[in-house]
């Protein structure tokens, strides 16, 4: 059964001496708002890491395939979904398109979660996913750096070159010509806030259920732990996942279920219950512990529960912080 409650969630990502999300149109420099100099992490970058984690952690499990994979053709996956649905790969009838769309939701976790445009090639229509994630935004201005580096080797090519040709070339070339320069783009530090929305109504259309929700939260908390690289070596979700669950208030069971699906408070009001601010005695933040984060539990609207998840494999702690969590404070 698809989830029966609306959710919102938020979390904080710490980036130290790394490039959180480069812009290919700007020489891969970290993305930022030119007016405020606050940094961005695009929703696409976050979804890519969630997909990568799901593909790795749930490999081979039914319904947990990923349609948007690296170096693949989406149309092949669309055709596979239609064939699995028992219709011709490229059948254009409305019933065939709908059958392919339904089967794609069953087969692919990211279609069920984020939705997909599958109207290309074999055509399985479009799916609007229940989970949407905002651009992550740094709490303070970031300082993009462009650093020169030296690579102690070159990669010059010799047409139809054999091993002997490359050895001869190395022997004939002065040592200082056998190295080259490069560049790295990074920021010294940034703390990014990311927000997300989960629609129970759209989940009913794709079949996004409680197991999928649990996998999503696990992936968010773990995604950077399996994405370390030279450019993203020090990135991590440093906060508990803050989760808002709409449960309804009405004494009538049917009406309460309706409220739980539609929501009992605007999302922006819920996000305002969590407030992060740089400590007064910190001139330039260089750690997530240079911030205070307060959670106002006293003003959580009726019909909404607030929970925290620190352990990606553990339960959600409702109404209080996980034991030992000293970065958040309850206001």
C-alpha cells in the first residue's frame, strides 16, 4: 500500500575543502548565488547520489532498479518495462503506454520516487513523482577557490604508438617537460540546508510505499559516505534527518485520514521550526559545530508530528532528539 501521510523533511550537509556541486558552464566552479554569494547544491546532484546509493545497497532486489543510470540509454529501460508489461516494445496505443508506465513504476525505484519523463522512443508516458527535493543552500556566503596543481606526468599521444615509441619519447624529452599543470575548484567550508517534500496523493499513483520511504531516508543519511572522491572527500550529512509527518486532528477516522494525506500545516511554517545560526563568537565558520541549531517543539502545529533520524538503519525518534545528539538544541 502506498504511504498514507504527507511528509516534509530537511537536513544539513557539511562541505570542507571540497567542491559540493560544480557548474560545467563556469569551469566547474562551485555553484553560488551571485547576489548573496551563498552556495547551491542542485536537486539533480542530490537525486543522483540517492540513485547511486539505492543501486548499490539494494542491488538485485525486486522493484529497486534504477532507470537513470550512468552511460545507459533510457529508451532501453522504457522498452524493457513495456515488454515486461506484456505489450510491444514500441506500441503507441494509449493502453500500451499506460501499461508501460505502470510497469516502470513497479520496476524502477527512481520512477516510483522522483517520477520520470518516458515519452521518448518506445513511449511509456510521464510520471510525476511524490518526492521532490529543493536546491541545497549554504547558510552563509562561500568562498570559491581555483587552485593550481602540478601533475608529475603527461598524457601526450603518439599516433599508432607502441610501448617502444612512448619509451623513446620519454627518453628524448627533458624531465621538466614531462609534467603538466592542472586546476582544482573547491570551497574551504559551507553548511548547506536541504529541504524535501513527499506527497501521499502522488504516491498513490506510483505505489511509493513505507518500504520506499525507509529506503529514501537511509539513502539520504548514507549517500555521501559512498561518494568520496578527490573533489568531494569531505562531504557528509551532519545532522539528523528532521521529518514532519502529517497525521490529522479530526475525531472522525475518514476525515483524519484525509487530513493526513493533504496536510495540516503549510510546509514553510514547519521548516521555520528549525533554525540554524552561526555562533556569535565565530568570525568565519569552518565546521558545522560553529553553528547552533534550535528546534521549536512547543509550536509544532496540531496534526503534525516531528521526528529525527540519525541512524540510517534505525527508527525515527518522534518528539525528541536522538540520544547523544549535541548539535541540535530544543528551543
